[in-house]
């Protein structure tokens, strides 16, 4: 197989990885536009979600909740329940963290907030390491053989189909929420102009709470899906993905959640396809190069507006 | 009068305790991977060294000097390993160190120990790159070089009938060295070729790209020169990507690397790597090895991790060399341990073996030559500080367990 014939398979990997990155990117983008800072803790929020999910999964197994795989998937209803609960718990954790940390810094500059988020990132990672240790944990200990996709020279696992479909459903859900609900409109208004939004009577505290709920919940799902895809999770799981996510968010146009989704999928695909031509060790560098090129050519990103 | 008696008693007590303390403890260091890629291997190897220390102290210490082992974690990382070596050399002022495990870490640590004149004996670093090291003869190992393991792997692949083999190797001194040794030996056989050599970086979330490259061209077998955690991911990803060929493993994958895990399902059904073969530096099937395994299991529990015997032997030869230095009226330093190492480990001399420290120390005290024959082999150092001969074991996965099936004498 030459580099060219590898491409269909790498595209599949890229779409899967891009879907996971996109779920993380939405949160980064919303935090940036509504709270006004780059949240460096977002990767570790993903890891937190993944570990909460792991804990719940262990709990369910311990109380004897049968986890027979659903159809062709390698996990069962217990896993789905764990994922939903973990998303909820992570969202709740983010609201508490916002109260304890970011709320006190609301009027500090973006640099202070960014520094606080780096502190939070280190804190979360070490809390995870304290409870679960630095060694990798199996997320799913079942082997699932990838099946050939008809028509193209590539294979895909049922779990990967699940990841792509779930990502599409969640993105559609976020879109519907932002477009058609009152809170979604309030969020967009606040992203456009926070002061004006407050004057028009929008409850900014509630908007901020919802931002954390959506960002945290999606981050947890992204972390768990990364666990499904890679089979193992480590406390570094989210931190390793953060650079790619930031690259995707900037590529798509920082502050625009739709741009973040497109940007993250492009980054995911570029990183994987690049491995056909250059060493796999350069994957993170690929994301970085694309981000730098975009900043040079079009600093506002694909969907960003002219400042 | 009473006062005088009390004083005399005190003086006597002080004198006694001084003479007991008089034999100052000899401290040696251990650089071990307690965390990082080789983290699963570290503890049983440390236990192998500890067993030797306990038996030496039970035999009265090194001619009366109690032996103390200071264990440091290298995190399987060259930088951390170098710092740990510096601490052992400068703070603890040890004359000799057992370690490190990974060849890359051993090389990094040697950059500290060689200039300081401290003996470094690795029980597990198998890279051929250590042989020609410009080390002033301060770096040794009690494990055979991969130049030999590569040859046995190649013979094994030939016997199993594999014609095209791909190699995935960890991108460091160990992985690269063994890959080269294997390729050289394998391609020396007619119609045998290595069709892909894929390096990988440690501790990544996934290795799909590397695995896909190794699967190109439908190899009969893929040789995994990997560390346990990484290798486990690679096995799973290969199977999930539709790989149906054979698996071949090096020493890095023995034990925790292959069983049990996703590649070996808990439901008792044979997993995808059932029946796969591997190699590792082994212990000869001698009576002392059986006794070692029995004593080790009684103290620390059984283990299938390699190199605990090599760690035991490394401590043993350091202690014997130190004893010979003391018997000759020399101070115990890195230099004197180095100079006495071959005298106690190599022939000629009366043979002493596992847990015969009391006998060995008595012989040394009497000025006799000894030849230590270890648990892992004859432990004879050549001019490069490598093992002059050794044994490579061939193992197999059977029912998700590692079974040792054969021993190959090298060279």
C-alpha cells in the first residue's frame, strides 16, 4: 500500500478524531465568546468527564448492572447511562468551579482569566491522578474488528460510526439550542455585546451558567468518546488534545461555535492524513502549522467576522 | 567505687556499640523504572536486588559492613534518570549503582557515573549500543546484548516459517538496536525479508498510523519491540484494523505487555495473540534458578517479569567485588569495585553461586580466588563489560499466560 492508497482509511480516522475534537471545540468557542477568555482547562475538563464516566462504569459493574453490548457496539446500556450521568456531573462541577474561581475574576482581564484556567487545568489533572493514578485505564476491554466500508478501501468500527453519529446529533442539538431557544438567543446576544445584552435585561449569570453546562457536558462526552476510540485513558488525555482543539477553533474563527466545529474536523482530518506522508510523531505539529498559516492569511478564521 | 563500675560499664557499652557500628554501612544505588513505560517491570526487578541485599546482610554483610540499597525512580525517562543518578553519586555518594532498565536511561545515567568513577551495572539494558560505549570500563551489564536476542528472534521467525516480517519498535536505543540486530540476522537467511521498520514514540494515545504502516504488504508476522502499555494498544489496534497475521514479541512485551488485557479476553476464549511467541534474556534451567524463584515467590509473590535474576546477580557481584577490595586493604570506591569485578565474577576460582555469600566472603577473606556463577547465568564479564555468554529464553502465550518453552544458549 502506498501513501495514496492509505488516504481513504486515514480520512475515516480523521473524521472520527475530528468529531471528538469538535465536541471539545464548541465549549472552547463558547467560553471565549461569552466569558471572554481562552480556557486552557478545557482539555482537562474532558479528562475529568472521561474519568467520572470510568468511575460510574465501575460502579454499575460492581452493583451488577448487566452490560451486554448493544447490537454491534462494544458497550451496553450501562455505558450510555454512565456517559449521560458523567456529562451531567461534569456540567455541575463546572458550575461549582465557576462559582469558586471564575466568578471572582469576572472583571479581571482576559490574561488573568487565562492564567486562572491554566491553574485549573493543572489542578484538575492532579486531582484525577490522585484518585486514579498516572497509569492508563482500559475504558472498554472488548476488541472490535473494523469492517470494510463498501465502495472505498477503508474499514470502520461500529463504535466509530456511533462516535460520528453522536457528534452529529449533539452538534445539531447545539445548533437548535442556539437558534431557536430563548436562552440560545440570549447567549448569542451576549457573545455579540455583553454590555448591551445586560442593558436589555438578559440575565447574564444564567447565560454564563448555561455556557458552562453546555461546554462541560460536551467536553465530558468528548473525553468519553476519546476513551472509546483509544480503549485507554490517561490523565493527560485532554491536555494532549487541547492544542488540536485550539488550532481548530482558531482555524474556524475564534468565538464562532460553527466555525469551531468546521475547524476541528479539518484539523482532525489533516492530522491523520498527514501521517501518510510524514512521521506520525509530527501530528501535533501539523495542527500548529495549519493554525499559524491561517493566522497569517486570514486571522479571523474561516467563519470569523472582520474585527 | 560504684562510680567507677558504672563508668566502666558505660565505657564497655560504648565500646561494644562502636565496634558494632565500626563496620560502616556500604550504600549502593538502584536506578529503576517505578513509573513510566517500564513502570510495570520496575517493582519485581527492585525486589530481585532486595533479595540479594537481604541475603548478603544475613551472611553478616560485606565482611561485616551492612549493605544498604537506595532505590530511585527514573520514570523511564533519560532526563529524570540522569538527575536521579546525579543524586545517588553526589548526595548519597554511592560507589556503585544497579540500573537503569531502559537502555536510553542507562546511557543518560552513564554520562554522570562515568566521569564520577561510579560503577553502573544494568540488569536490563540490552541495546548493542552500550557495548562500545567509551566508559573507562565503568559500565557493565548482567544481561546479554540484543545483538544476541536479535539473532534468536530471527532464528525463531525462520523456524516458524515467516517469510515477510514487519517490525514496530520503540524509538530509543533499545528498540532501534534490537530492530537492527533482528533485521541483520533475519535477512541473512535465504528468501527472508523485513518489509517494514516502523519506529514509534512512547506514551501516545493511539498508534493506528504506525500499525497501518506495519500491516502494509501483508507481512506473515509483525515483531513488536514495544514497551508493555504501548504494545498492548498496538496489538488491539492491529486486530481492530483487521490484522490476521502472526505476532512476535521481544523481551519488552513479556508478562504485563501481553496478558491479560483486551488482547486476552477474560471469558476464557483464546484471544488474537493466543499461541504467539516471544524471546527474553533468560535464566538457565539450573537448580539455583528454581531455588531463586521459590525464595522470590515466598517473599514477594510470583512474577513473570524478566530481569529480576539479573538484578540479583548485579548486586551480588558488586558486594563480592567490594569484599575483595576490603580484603586487599583497599577502600570501597567505584574504582576498586571496578578493578575487582572480573576477579570475583569470572573464572578461575572456586565457584560460588546463589545465596552462598557466607562461603564467598570466607574465601575472599582467606585470599582465595572465587568465580561467581549467578542465577541468570555464569555472569562472566567480557572486556566491554558485557556478558561473555548467556541464555535467551523463548516464550509463548498459552491461555493468556506466558509460558517459557525453550532456552537458547548464546553466542
